[in-house]
């Protein structure tokens, strides 16, 4: 559903940046929007046959804040976007997002008599509180493109040690982080059905400080378009592989792939020849 918006200031500009503040771009082109999902979590579940225990494979909670994006031309200096804009002006492209809690790689809920993995807390990987933003600008007075992971935490279950670990530099990673999470197995009984669930996984966490890209052959952006981008790798990609037996008989073997994508910004601007 649409997110709530602040009250428009007396400048007359209704252009809102990715942080939710107004841009001073009166009588300038601007396109912006915000959206925020409501309701309950989205869940991917597995239903096993013959009354065996069912469980969630992955889910994503409702976002605590809106996802925003904006593209606008800034003609004058003094604002947070294109702070020293002048001459032909400056184009700003911005985006920000927040995600709800994302548990990945679930197992059945253990009951009396079940044998879950030692130290198991509910999911193989959990991302919580994720907040990311990016901007890119081109033209006179543009800032260097930027991507930041301003909030969030990532934990994962280490099958080798039976402990949950935290990626302490999740918000400041300077290069991609890869991990093989090993294989963990639990045994669960429901009525006359006994399920043995094995789960293995691997993940790649994208760097929180990707290298920016700027291509401005013409500083005035008149002879050719000026280009700028902040395009990080996906925040998280993961592969989860399940093998399940029921009463000693192999029943299913499948994989779940996850890609949380990333927030990014790209801008291209060619000024009018007579600007």
C-alpha cells in the first residue's frame, strides 16, 4: 500500500527524496514514489504426505518502513542532493529499502521425543532489520555515487560447531563473503510417521561498499551523456538443499534458491545544447 508522506513545505515542491524529505526542485522534472507492504508474513512451507510433520522453508516479515525511489533534476545549490548544482544542472537518482525479518532454511518444530540439531534456533540463515540506500548523480554539482547498508544483522547456523554465528561486519563488508554451511540433520515424529530431515546450505553476502562507476567524457554533459551508478551485488544469495526420508524410505530431495537482490541507483543525463 502507499506509504505515508510528510506535509508539503511552502516552497511548492512536492518532490520527495529517498530519505523521505522534500527536494528543492520547484518547476523541475521529478518522479518519485514509495510503497510499503502490510499484513502478515509471506511464507514458503513444505507439506509432507501421510501426516508427516510439515514446516516452513523460508519466510519474509512485513517491512517496518517504506521502500522509496526518486529521480529529479536539481538546478540550484544548497540541498543535500547535488549540493553545488549550477549551470546545466544536475540529475539525482536515489533509492532506499527496508526488509522485514527473513528466516531461511527451516526445520520442523521439535517436540518431546524429537531429535533436532544441537544448538538449533529455528533457521539456517536469518536476516533482520535490513536497511539499504543508494544514490547516483550526474551533471554539475553531482556527488560521487554511493551505496550504504545502514542497518541490519545476519546470523547463520554452523553445523560443524552446532552454534549460531553472527556476521559482525555485515553492514561494512568491503568484499563479498561466502560460506559453506555444511549439513545438519534432525529426526521428527508425528503419529506413526518419523521424518529424518537433512539440510545443507551455502550463501554469498554482497559487499556493503561496492566500487562506484562514473563515466563523464564531457563535464558539461552536452556533447555526450554523463553516466553514474551505484550497483552493488545482491545482499544475499543462498542455496538450501533438503533430503527427507519417511520411515526409512527416501521421500524427496530438492533445493531452494534465494536472492534478496539489492537497492541500486543509475543515472544518465544529457543537458540541452543551449542550457
